[in-house]
């Protein structure tokens, strides 16, 4: 019998590897450690809004590039003590494990 794949659901635990870059400059500001995954619960505000919204469209094993506007990331405040400047759009290369 065929097993149907389902998209990630609200409150579901997700493991993903990722590289985060500033969209304009291309600078890597964060990434998961080699051989390790970042784990979070979708739709629980543990991650930036852009991640919570994007992961609803993924299946386990998917690889994607997510472009996140500043308002769904860190907005006017930026983050990381200036590593992510205010109003910076972000790019993430992700793989859902």
C-alpha cells in the first residue's frame, strides 16, 4: 500500500539542518553544526515567523531555499549584536530531516 506524505503540522517537532545568510550581502550569519540538526516545534514562536510559516509547506526530506522579508525575521531591531542589521531580508538553505 502507498503511504501518503503529509505536510508538517502545527506544534509538530521538526529537525532541520540549515545555513542562514543575509540576502543582500550573502554573509553567513548562522548555520547548524555539521552532522547535527536544529530541533524546534513549528508554530510555537520558538523561531522567527518566516520559519514558522515556511515549514508548513515542507515534507520530511525536503530541501529548500527560504527567502524571508525583514518583517517576518528580526525587523527593525536586527539581531546578534549587529550581525543581522535592522531591516535585513534573510535567505536560509534548509533540509528537513
